[in-house]
């Protein structure tokens, strides 16, 4: 529910902090006092359009904040949590409009796009005003109202889950089918590539070493020559190995005399050992070399073949086996596509049958409850000053198929006079009539799910007397389930409020100034008497006002 509205520098309001209570709040004031500014301020916090003309003259910006208690409203809390905007049972909507026309929106202190502010607002408040685009006019809201009245919302939710899964499967089938020809071409290419790689008889050890083996074979003569020369210099009688051996022996003898030579002697001895090891390894290497032109030619041809394959598949020679395995896996995937389509078709048919069963069940419930709701709302309209009016909850079958929210669309149709035809709510000409139709629907469905705060702007237009009293009673009845805020010109309606707010406007050197005050019991009697009797408040009007307020509590 709305608990606090703060307005600063908005049109004729310089500063306003207004608390709202549960139940029914009535707002009164003389014509032109600025009652509409409350709706305008709330509209801004709900994401409606605003422009720089709303900023009070001489000020840089206008600011409006609305605080809501959403502790007992799980649907709103869930949406705030989805948007990471939750704040422990409270929701604060804030809007700033600058003189340059720029606008900023905030939810619980977080800057948000105007669309998010509007989405939150639609969950919090439903405005029933003569110039408002009411939530009730939306087909989806009408459907939700019928399902809430029929207690079929859960069935509709379950049906929509089936539709989501059905559409996912259908899209997958379409994707596989549309790519069928392309897949077949791809399959032919992959089969050729795999055959080519298999015929190449790939062995990982060969792939890892063939380039170095070819390089060695091609340069065998030069390598033999160089290696032989080095071995000769190391092994001859006066070669490096013999010299290191002799020098190491001499230094070891000297180290026996001076211990400081021991580490140096060890280094020289190690060098001699390493040299000897090199001689052994070079001999082994030399024995493995041979000048064989046929081997070199064969290696060159094999390397050329592998290079060609690596270029075709855009990979290194060492990666050819992994590439072959990848092609094999892709072929298996394509080969299973046909089987996948068959399996998906079976799944789709099963989901279609589930949908038909659930949709038929939903349609039956809606058809029965649509009649009940139509009769109940029509009856309520008769006592709200609309004799001869009727409401019909119309169900229109959709085209054959699987649809979100079932096989029928829901439309609230109305006729306001006997002999006239039924029209959609959007085509009802009178704003006052539309407000009373909304009130009738709200009262009938008051124990169903709805927004926590309902605002009625001049719902009493065109009525008076006993009908006006009935309207007041219905609004108070509605306030047992929701917070109701009603802007009214009728004393019969104003008398039923749990809270009474009076709007007034004054003129001073700074221009017009609108204020809103909460009335005490005595002030409330005076205000109801003013509405009854006009500018001059008589004792008779005061007694009538007091009696009217007392009767509203009975």
C-alpha cells in the first residue's frame, strides 16, 4: 500500500509530505484547488510521461517520491528481487524532472530505466480516472481477472510452461530441418576428408619426428664430415681428451701439496669426464648416420604429403590425428540428426497432447465462470447508477494451434443502455461510466488478486443521492481488501472514508500554492457540510454531515 507521498516544486506544489493510511482515503476540495496534482505526482512515480512544464516556476527541478509497504505482496517482492531492487518489504519510487526536460527514475535508490519504473508501478497502483489509460483496459489484465475469479491462474501457468517447452522443441526441429541439405553437403565433404586422412595412415610418433628426420637425412654427408673431424680432434694421441687427462693428473698431484687446488682439480677432472662422454655419444651418433638418397627421397615425399594435409585442415602436422578424430565426431553428430528429428517430433506430439488436455480444462472453467462474473458485475452496475447496463465476459476462440494463455482470448464487453450493442471497454464514451464499471468489476473480484492500491478519480460523475451513497458503500467495501483512494465531489462518498484529505489553493507573491491537509473529525464534518451546502455552512448542513459520517460507520 501507499504510505507516503512527497512532492517538491511540482507545478503549484512547493513542498508536500502526505501520509496515507490503510482502508479508504477520500480527497475533496473546491474546483480548481489542485486535486489532480496528487494524481499527476503519483503518475510520475509510476513511470508516466513528464516534461519541463511541470517544474515550478523559478525552480531547477521537480521531485516526487512515493513510499509503498509491500510486506504482504509477494508478486511485487518477486519482481523487485528479479531486478535486484528488493529492500526488506519497502518500495520507494522516485522521479526527478529537470528544467531542461531531462528525467531520472529510481527504485529503492537505484537508477532504473523508465520502463522498469512503469512495470513496478503497474504492480502497485491501478488508477481509475476519467483520463487515465487504465490497467483494466488491457486484455491481459482482463484475462488475469477472469482467471483469478475462476481460480484457474495456476492451470494457466502450468499450460504456459507446456507452451514454452513445446516452442523450444519446435524451434529445434525447424533448425535441424532447415539445415538438412546443408548438413548433407557437409557430410559428403567430411566423409571425403576422413577417408583421405585414414589412407594417410597417420602415426603420432612419425608426425612428431618426420621434419627433423628429413632434415638429418638430407644433410647426412655434411653431418658425417663435421662429426668425424670433431672426433678426430678429440681422440688423437695429442687431442683434447688426452691433454685433459694428462693435465687433470698433474693438477691432482699438485693438490696433494696445496689443498686449495682440490676444487680446481675436481673441475678439470669433471671436464675430462664430460669430454670422454662426448666422444662416446659422437661415436654412437656417427654410427647411426648413412648417406642414403632413397631414404631421403622417401622422407621428402612423405613430408610433402603431410604438409598438404596440414594446409587443407589448417593445422600443424603434429595435429593431424586430432583433426581426424574431430571430423569423425562431427560425422557422428550429423549422422544422428535424422534420428534426433524423429525423437523431437515424438516429443512435440506428446507436448501437444498435454497442451490440448490442459487447454480444454482451462476453457471449460473459463466458460462457466465468465457467465458468473458477467452476471455479478452487471448486478453491481445496476446499484451504481447505471440501470440497463450490462457487462459480458466474452471468450473468442483463437486459431487452431498451441497458444500462450490457452485457446481463447478474453474481452470485457459492456453496453451502457438497453437496446445498444456490446462494445469493448475502450470504446465506452463516458469517463464516469468507465470508472463505475471498473468499480463494479473491482468490487465483485475484490477477494481475487489485484494491485494493492486502487485510485478512483471522480467515480461519482453524473450521479447523486442514493446512488452516490451506494458508490460510497462499495468503495468502503472494496477497502476491506485494498487501499482505496477516492477523489470525489460528493458528500455521500466523502463520508465513507477512513481518512479525509482536503486540497486547497492560495495565492501569494510567489504565485499559486496548493496544499493538502489531513482533517480532524470536526474539520471533516465541516468539509462534508461545505460540499452539501456550498460556501455558507449552516447548522442544518453540519448536522446532516455529522449524521452522514456516523451512518458510514454503521
